[in-house]
């Protein structure tokens, strides 16, 4: 082959970029229709011959429990009618001004994303901060008294004294608009230009994260069909788009709250262009939400990516209390996947649990609108308990990820060559009423294999009856959740889970211990509920600070355990 022919056939940079970019596709139907479950007949047995006698210990290609607890839904693609409406809104905006507004919005988000609560993170600066704290305590004669004083002393709020809450006094990021200038935590007032830029740059990603949370809520609570919705910080109405797609246009009354007049105008224009079946029968957009405002009570109350933009923790507390007072059934709080945003979501959950415990002593029910609802509350997701956030004592924080396909206008606004984006977010779903108890079901007798093969929708290949949907719904409230991408190695899988007893533990699943659990663990994803139990000897504590252990517990640790517990502190 000549040198000219080799040069002509060599892939160019343009062809490499084109191969990396996924083809843009718009959904002409609801994305929820694309998330159909795989038929049970495709998961029956591991044997290629469906007529062969399935052994009693057959390894299924996916159990009903694992499929029910799956949170992963693949890449989310915004509907086509949303993309067409956004393109109309930004058609008259110059690309130069939109690019400048995008950099300003990115600076605001980056300035608050760098706020890290004390001791969080796995980086070098966070490890240095924890080491300095430990050395300062050990060098003091009255270290015990000082440690108690440090734990009881109030720490500065993020955003008030940034230099103290950033681990290791990490320098603030530089501005994208003014290179060389360090950013200070701030937010941006949304005018017409900023609203159009948010539509083009951030609305598709926000839609993907909200769609994932709503899809999980729809699968976990099949009896929950909201007809009214209250959206705090509605923006262009992103949460309404996702709710109508997930619950198949069941929202009949919608109330949106946003302090920006430009965002409200943008939401009104998009609502007028939605398909007729997607538009609620009653729509109301307001600038503020009063504590006892009439006609704001709803079955589903949502606050997506809005709490972290409030200026103080006191205002966030008042806002969460007001939202809960307007909640008839379920409250969904979503924010960014940063350590500070995760802290905000965790504190909002603790506030609701505290309010529930106080109100339960006075009366078991409370009147909201014309309906009597229970004062008790339980966590639907992501925590499998009503205890405190177990990640508060560790360098990690509770957050998840959703992949979204970027439209062409988003790629153009962000100057991106890739049309895929991984959106990290934190969330919590709270519902009125006590947590459902674990069902006590007597085991049923097995049937012969021929009958099981004739009725695959009722029996497993081993002959055991399948669990009804009501039993799976109740059991899922007590399953641990995978809080990080599982580590998949040859012959074993390691997963970090949040257990129902309020701990973060590292579980190991081996092929020799349980083949079905090992097979399901290899197919598990970040955020899934996992019903299996690990091998008893492989269960160990995860990133618990070594100094938090008692002297007796430290003596029982071997060298490998001591090293694993100090991997974030040294």
C-alpha cells in the first residue's frame, strides 16, 4: 500500500469526532413508553433450551426483586415537542450574548459547587484538613474536652465564611467571564437572556434527572397517580414535562412558583405550545409562596434545583416547612450532586422527620385543604430508613447520576463536541404515613416443572410461585441501596450500600457463596435497590474514621482493616 493511500484512508479528526457523537434523536412519544420491562419469558432460565428440565438451583437472568428495585433507566432523551419549543424561544437570541450569559451562569454554579462541608471529599485537600484536625486534637493536653467543644460548637454556614468551610483552604475557582479573578459564592438574577440561556444549556439535563426520580417513584408506588402538582422553583416548567411523561398526562391542576418574571413568561409560552393532552386543565404561575396561601395544596409537591440557590439555611428551613404544609401525599426534593447540595437535602429530610415526630404526639392526622392526612412521614427514596444520613460521618455524600442526550442547541451553547452528559444530583422522596412493614408471607409449596413452564407469569423455573406486586412494593422499603458504582472483579463484586439499620457498609458477593446473588450483583448499577445479602465474613464497615473507634475496637483490627479505614485520613 502506497503512502498516499495510507494517508487517504487514515481517520481524520472530524471522523473521530463524528464517531464519538451519538446520533441526535427526538422522541415522538412519551419517554415512559420506551421503558418497558423485559418479558418474563426472556429471564426464565440460564439454559439455551427452553424445553429442558430446569434444575431447582437454576440461576435466573434477573430476579423479579432485582428488576423491581432497578433505578437505572439508560440515557434519557427529551421529547421532540420540548426541543421544538425551546428552539423557538432561543431563535431570536444572538449566539454571542447567549454564550456570555452561559459563562455567567456557569460561574454562579461553580462558585457554590466548590463549597464543601467540613471533612467531606476524597481529595488531597480534604485529607489534609482531616489530618490537621486530628493532629491538633492530639497535641492538646485536654484533647477530650477540646474534642467535645469542637463537636458541640456551631460550624459556619456555607456561603457565609467560605474560607473556613472549604477543606484545606482550597482556593476558589477562577471566573470564566473574567479569567484570573477568583469566584465568590453568588447566584444570578434570571432576566430574559438568562432564562433563554437556561433553556438551551441546563433544561435538558434537569429534565433527565427529574425524569429518573419520577420514574423510580412511579415504579415503587404503582398506586400513586397524582392529579395536582405544586412546583417550587419551576423555571420553564421542567418538572411538569417529566411528570406528564411519567404518569401519562394525569396532572390536571398545576401551580408553579418562581421569583423570576422572565422564567414565568417562558413557562407560560412553553405551556401554550404543549400538546393538548400534556397541558393541565388548570394552570397557575405565581411569584412567591406564602405559608397559608389558598389553592396551593397538591398530591405531588416538587422542588428541583432550587433549594441550593436560596441565600440562607433559615430561608431553606422555612421553605421546606411551607412545602410540607402544602403536601397531601408525596414531597420530592432534588438538587445538584455536590457535597453542599447533598447536605441541604439531608438537612431538609431531618427537618421533616423532626416535624413528624413532634406532630405525631399531638394528633395522628392533620387537615390540609379539605383532606385529613396523617402526620407521620417515611422516606421512600433513597434512604431505606428514617434514621440520620449515614454519609455525614464519612468523606462521601449521597448523590446519583443520570445520562442525558444533549440536543444540538445545548451542544452549541456549551461549545461541546459530545451530545451526552452525565447529570449528578441529590434527592429525597418523602411520603405521608408510616413506613410499610415487611410482609410476613408463609412460603408456598412448589409445583412440578411442567406446570411452571406452562405458566411462566405465575411460577419461577424452579417451581416456586412468583411474588405478587403488592409484596414487592412492601419489601422494597427494607432493601439496601447501592450508593456508588459497584466494583466488578473476576469472581466477586464489591458494592457500597446504605443498609436499613442506618449504616454505610461494603458488601462482597462471590460466585462460590451464592450464584444468583453474584449474577445479579454483576448486573447491578449505581442507585439500585439490592435485595440479596452478602457472605457474612465479607461484610465490613466502610470508611469509618479510625479515631472514632474505642481502644478495645482498635486492638481487634488487623493491619489490612486498619489500612482500609485510614485510606481517606492519611
